[in-house]
DNA sequence: TCCCCAAAGTTGATGCATCAACTCTAGGGC
DNA sequence: GCCCTAGAGTTGATGCATCAACTTTGGGGA
């Protein structure tokens, strides 16, 4: 790797981390939830009926199922989502909002959306936006083709 | 946020996570270390004399000191770095490689460098590279001006 | 009908990231 | 010489991310 390559890589890593840290802090400060919690809530929000199975969320989020399972355990204890449990083992078969979770995500969609715009979208020139979009799409397609 | 904005943001987040996960796995598989360990080792490698104080590494890495302290504890137990300890409290005053750590980073510089090139640099068109570089630089400057 | 298997979900362990609070240390002003 | 404070480093707690191994469940075919 040339020094120039290294510099680009380094800058990318650092910028990426600064941005996500900034946004995560804002979310915590303004809405009281983490980025991971936001991801789950917004995904649930976008599913018809605001109700989903664990596997549906896994699919939509692109997460590993164990990650989501742990996350749901935490979110349940924070009264953000509530599961329908079934069978003798009591595993989760359906996930939906609690009243609290619904209220949080409604606020967060606005507030966090503004933060994303302010820290990311608004800072991009049109050509930067186009480049980043095309890079992201081709990267997703390369590493995780077809879902 | 428009649906288009949302899509861009989502794609960016997902691409970023896929890429870092892929690289972290490669590093683990090929070199037996994590991304965090690589960061510390390469930073130490780049300091003159291959010896640094904790605060120097904090500065060069842009990490919080507690993060580095925890990381050094783990890396010490994995025989990657060795501290000079001093005072009755035995705190670390200088960090340097173990023989093992030095050998690992020498290999990793080549192997991980190739992985970075393969998964990131080589995939970028010149205009994407320029856009990402300029975005990264302006983001760093905006969030963390002057260090 | 019964078995088997694949899919769904869980669990435990480990490491990374962050925050808040703490201790130690060195150096300057008196 | 003595105090006092700013900086250096540590610690404990908590949450996120990943891996490997496990259990349960629901169908489909012999």
C-alpha cells in the first residue's frame, strides 16, 4: 500500500467512526436510545401492521439472528418492544411496540433524521453523494449479493 | 428525510458495516488479530523507536484513553505488546512490541494491506476515491477540528 | 403414524466501545 | 520544602457485535 492509499484508508476509517459516534451520542442524548435500538424500532415501524417475526427483522436488518435475539432481550427489559411468546419454551414468535417504544420511535424518526441530515446528507455535495451511493451499492452487491 | 435520503443513508451504513466485518474476519483468519489490535500495533510500528507512551498512542489513534487502556490490558495478556511499568502503582509508562507482536505486525502489514486493497481501494473508481477522500477529510475537520 | 430434518430462536462466552469515577504523579507557585 | 492541581493512566459497569453450540418447532416423506 502506498502512503497515499494508507492515508485514504485511514481517513475513511476515522471519519466513519467519528460520524457514527456523533450520531449515536445525539440519539442517546436527544431520544434516550442507542443506534441499535433505533435500527430495530425503525425496521419494525416500516413493517405493515407494526408486527414482525424475529426472522423477518433479521432479514430486513441484515443482522445475524443471535445479534437480534440478544438485542430484543435488552429492548424488552427497557420496555421498547414486547413479544408474543408461545410454546413451552416461551420463545418469541411476534414482536411489536410497547406504547413507550412507539412514542420513542415517532420522536426519533424526526430528531434523528434531522441529525443524519445535518451531519451527513447536508454536508455532501451532489457529486459526493452520487459517489458514495454508488460505492455503497456496489459494495453491498459484492459482499452480500442478493440479500 | 425523503425516501431517497433514507436509502442513501441506509446503503451507506450497511456497506460500511459489511466492509469492516469482512476485513475484521480476514484479519482474524489470516493473522490471528482483531482490527483494534491491528490499529494499536500499526501505530506503534509507525512511531520512531517502536516505543511510545500511552498518551502518544491515544493521540495518534484518536482513541479515548480508557479504551486504549483496556485494549492494552488485553493485548498484554495475548503477548502482543509489553509495557514498562513504573512507580508503586505499576502503571504503564512505555509500550513496546513483544517478539511475537513484532512478527505479527510485519505479516499483517502485508496481508491486511492486500485485503484492504482488494476490498476497498481497488474497487473505487478514481472519482469515487476522490469523493470519499474529500468527504472523509471534511468530516474529520468538522467533528474533530485540529486533532 | 412416526421420524427426521431444516428452519427458528436462544444461550454463553468473548472481545470491542464508551462513560463516569477514581488514583497516581510530576511540576509549579508559594 | 510543601501543597495543589492538571494530566496520565486505571477501573468497573454496561451495552453492542460475533461465534459456536444448543434446543425447539413444524412439516414432509417413508
